C-alpha cells in the first residue's frame, strides 16, 4: 500500500473509518476536534498531509447532521490548505439527498447546496453510495463515484432466504421501482409495488416514476369515472413481470395502499434505500400480510 495515503475521520462514525483503514493495512491519522464556547467546531489536523492522497471519511446522516457536515468541510479545507495532493470525501450517505429537487415554488434544492460547499471546501473527488437521487452526481464539477450495494443485497438474499428462488421483491412506494426492478432482475424473480394513493386521485401512477425506468405504468379510467389500479407493462421480456391486481378501485381514499403484483403464499422481500421512521416499511409489511404473503423480509 502506498505510504502517502492518509485517512481522517470526524465524530460521526469513527469505527467505520477504522474498519476501512484496517482493511487497507493503515491507521486513521490523528485529528483534534473541539467545540468552542460559542458552539463552533475547532479542528486541527495532527499529521502532515503534504502531497498526500487524503481520504476524509464522514458518515453523515444519523445525529447532529449539520455539525458533522461542518466537520467534514473544515477537515477538507484544512487538508487542502496544508498542501495535500488530493482530497477525497467519503460519504456513505449523502446528506440532504431527499432534497434534490424543488417540491414547491419556494423550496430550496438543499442537496445542491451541500454539493457546492464540498467543492468550495476543496474536495477533489467524492465517494458515496446508493444516492437517493442519482442526478445529484450532476450537481458536481468534480468526479463522483456512486457505489451500489446491489451485489451485497443479492448475496444476502441468496444466503439467508431459503426460498429466494420463488420470492417476490417488493418496493414499498413507487419511487423505488427502479431499484426494485434491478434487484429482481439480478435474482430473476418476480416483483411488486405498493402504491400509496395521493390526495389527487386523478394523478397517473406513471407520474411518480422516473422516465428512465424500464417499466411503464398506466392508469385508465372506466366509463363510470372510477380509476382502476395501475398495471405494469414490461418493456423487456427478460425482466421480471408485475402480475395481477389487488384492491377494488371503488371507494379508494387518500392514503390507501394498492398492491400491484401477486404475493399470495409467497416469500416477500421489501427493498428501500432510506429508512428513517419505518412507517412506510411497516405499512408495506402489513399490506403484504393482508394480501396473503407467507413471509416478509
């Protein structure tokens, strides 16, 4: 291993950085982090980084998110000002990734603000994982490596679920359709989606999906004015299919869950990239049990 690699970490998850360093046969370089009486972060790099390839590891996204972002930015800038050869920010979770687009007229694009700050602090390279919104990569003018956990998830399912060959991969909301389809394709199994009815019942199901998804979803209206559940149409015959419909289209209310797919007597695996309160996952699990799933992972 080259001797000019230096690994630094903040206070968010030092054990993670230590694990990376151990795997590489290195140790985490020392850094002093203090809080001033005015609650500002006072940081000092305690190792020479001149012409070094520096990696600043900060797992932002659990507690004290804003403090951890500032620690990361200050450490990046400190290394850059100390003549580091290259500074790479390693963020397993990219902060504010849920706020990557305007949801209303006066809402900010906060993920873009974070991207700007990382660049201005002096980062030369970003390494992150499973970006909630892949287009965040376009917020940067520096290289961004977005790593994927899909191979690890596939291996876990094959190792820990005996009936995985006949399981159904389930997305708890329409926004995860692309991730769910990719996992189902890798395992060569069926998939399903749980769609939460919004307040605007005339909104097409396809409007909640990315235009780059491999599947088209449509919602048609009967002559009586009632909507029938959305039906998935596979674009590529090699990919898993969505089959069957559930839940009567009549008397639907905002917040009702519609299962698109067949899970009766099937082992189901719920796939989601971000889990905070677990409300969505718990609701999805309850819906799958209600629809006759034999097991829910």
